[in-house]
C-alpha cells in the first residue's frame, strides 16, 4: 500500500534538520502527501473573518503560514548528494480561495482603488477535468470567466546544512517558499542534500497562480500530492533546478529582480556548458537570439526578506552538440 | 502602388520632431519600410572586423546604432490623439547576425568563459517557411539546432512632445529601443501623439530574440516591414500598449526591473478596469491566480541609461464582465 502522510498529521513551519522524520521511503518509491493550505486550513468560506484569522497565524513563532509535512527521510541520500524529486500528481481540493490582505499586497495602500485595501476572500471553484479529478480541471471564476487549473507546490525543499529557515520567508538554494509555477506535475526538482535521508518538506499547493503572484495570494488549496525520489551520488548544483520533458529550467531567488534573472541565466549557461557540452559562445548566443528562451517571473511579492523568484528556461533541443 | 521607403533612403538616429517627413500616408493606407540592421549595414560576414566597425558607429553624435526611417506623417493624427500602428508583415533578410561585443554584454568581463570577452560575429541563416518568405521561416544555427523565426521591430515610436531621444538609449511612453518580442506581425501598437501627423519612426528588426536579449544582440537583420495606421481622437494612455488577437499587453520600461514589472501590471489593471469595465478586485485576483497572466522580460540589457522593458499580458477572455 502506498505510504501516505494524512492532512491532519503533524505539520511544521520550518525546514528544520532537528525534526524527527515523519515518514521514511525507499529510492523510487511513490508516496502521497495530503497538504494543508497556506493559511493552515482556517478559511472555509467567503464569510470567514480574514483579518482575525491572519492575526491568529502571526501570533505564533514561527507564524503558521505555509504549513509543511516532513521531514520525509529518503533512504540512500546523504550529505553531498543531489536529490531528484519527481512530482507525479497534484490533485487540488475542489474549493480554493484567494485572499486580499488589507496590510499586504502591492496595492493595499493605493488611493485609486481603495477597495484593494479591504480584507476580501474570493472562493474559487476548482472543477474536475478529463481525468475525473482536479489535476487537469478548471477554475470557475464567474459566469463568464474560467481558466485551466495548473496545480503546483508553493513551498518545498530539503533541510539546509546549519541554518533553519521558515516556510513563509527566506529561500535557499535547496528549500523555500518559491511559489514557482513549474514545480508541477511532470517536473523533476533537483535539490542539494546536507543530511542523511535528505529530509524533504512540502506543502502550500496552489491550484493555479499567475506570474508574480501579484496580490501575495494564489488559488490556495488543500491537495493530494504524489511524489517519488531518486538520489544522485556526489553531486552539487548552484541552486534548485527543474527538468521537464521538453526543457530545463534554472531557478534563482534574489533581490533586486534583475540580480535573480542574471544569476538564473548564468547558472543555466553553466548547466548547458558543463553537463551537456554546449560551447559557452553557442549557449550565450542562443539564449540571446531564440524566442524559445524564456525568463519567468514566478514570484515578485512585496514582503520584507522575501527574495523574488525567477526561472530561466531553454528547450532540450538546444542541448545537442 | 504601395508607398515604400527604400533601405538606401535617408536614415536617422533620433526620434526628432524637427525632422521633415520623408513619407505621408492616409489613415488605413498600407505602406512598406525597408529597414536597415542595428549596425547600419556594416556587418556582411563573420570575417568583418567587429571592433573597428563598432568604433566607427560610436564616432558620430548621435552614434549610428539602430537606424530608423522617418518621420512618417499620418494624416489626421494630431496632438492629444492616439496612434494605432498595425504591423501587417515583417520579412527579415535571409542573412542575420548576432555579435558579441568585447566591451558590452553581461559576461564580457567574466573569468569563467574568457572567450565571451572576445569580439565575435555569428552569421544566422534565416530560411523561408510555408509562406515562401522568412516571415514564418526558421533559423539554421548549426547542423543540430534550428528554431522558428519570430520577426519583431526593435526600435519604433512617434516623436515626443519636446525632448529628443536617440534610437540607441532611452525609452519614453511613446518611442524607444524597446526590443519587445511582441511588436510583431498581427500586433497593434498604441502610441500617444504630440505632433501633427504623429511622426512615426521605425527600424532595427530582429528576425528572432530571446527574453532579455542577454548579450545585447539578437538575430539582427535588414527587413521589409508592412504597416498601416489609424487615429483614435483625443485619447491618452500611460505607456505604449499592444493588442493582439487573443490578448492585451501593457509595456513599461524602467530600472530596477521590479519597478518596470510593477508599473506594467498596475497600468494593465487600469486598462482592464477603465476600458473593459472589469471590477478592480476581479482584475487584481485574476492576475494573481491565473496561469495565463504572463510577465515578459523583453529586454534586460546592461547599459547605462537603458531601462529594462517588460510586458504584462492577459488574455481577452478575462475582459468580460
């Protein structure tokens, strides 16, 4: 039977190497994590009092945003290895929500639309698609507008070497509240390991999200995530990477935004040159000239100490020599 | 017969309202501009001496980068009106090039790949596609790698009200060296007018370009561009806008990059709210939650006084009320 972490089992708010593993899996073994939403399950309808609930979450140290399950101990992984996390399926709940926080978001203090400084919860109906689940369903926004669900994991990573990071703020090369649209079904996420068993944590699924996650709140949901892991021995990368069937994507988080873009692209070049044998000049020129080279601004949320997250993506057809 | 500005007719390097019009067209009349490449036609093969040619271009005031034809006088346009420029066709030359300038580009001083600090010209072969022209052709990079051409106009705009800007640096809401991938076939570009006849200038076509135009040089080409213009009386917009069949795109240029992104999105919201009657709250939440809301980093070239150029794009299906 597939191992499963139930939603109501122990949740945490830190990528903490001191925490005792809550699950142990073999390399290649599929397992399921029932994730909780970013506000720890407090919002159930549009009538819930948002401000009081946000206050409740911030009353704790660390604050109870972006709960994660973990650590999950992956047998065979150790310090100096690289973990490959395959995201097999993400099934978001049929009710998601997006919140306007009166204290946060880029337009909370604007005078043109003062209503954007008022607390507001919009319930989003996620309906099943061809698979019979919300994996490939749609959001019904109103009677005129709907869009495809594109479920993704907002907060994921392995425990860092010695520092301990919260699941709300702070990114490192191996863990963070990245809010990256490409950490989705069919993606392999690569993370440096610093501890025996790698110590994987994840939570905070978004059923859908726009570039930048402008308001600080995507289509936030509970979800059921199926994953499996492999270990690549003795390998280190500069920052988390994603591989998809058709492309490779180098992540980077930093402020200002151009620094994140610059570092994502230079690390993408290193990946192309060092692992695929592309000549540096060819990588440099193809990046500059191909319409298929993409820069993605995943998260640009205005929040102290939260770096912006970008991806630099190139199709695999550019990796031939 | 369709009016045409020949490549070898007078070229300029300023968006200059004092310059006498070189062509006058009626509203709705198609016309053709044979554009010159960004290095004023100096590069003909990979053996051309790049450094000497760049020095030659910078010896002039203004420097001879990004030559434009114009001004083109559009009858019926005047101060306070909005010009709609329809880009009907862009046929790039069959030989394009990309240059590595030893003095410019983000990696010109890096120690990891010192060859990226050496002058280099890569000739790019643009071959015709289904239309029988390079409008929809391909780039042959080498025996393994090719990609689709996606021709676009790098430098375009109308004369500003009182300042005069060069075609190399400097963007304004109505003109600039934007290097925007979406100023392409099928796009309508909207520009505020400040003078009788609008005074349109354009040049610097790229047969293809990656996000950010990383090295500062795309697939640079001569091209034949077909356009037509319409005038919308008494209308002003905050910054150049693009409309495509399926989406609207708000441009903005600024430094740092997050400021450009922020302003592009807030101006996109104004467009949605003021012209399509979308409620501000709905625009705000849909931007944050829809995977189809895109931020595009068109140009992020490291150059003094050259702001970064971004676009915020939303599909038209989100504009229903």
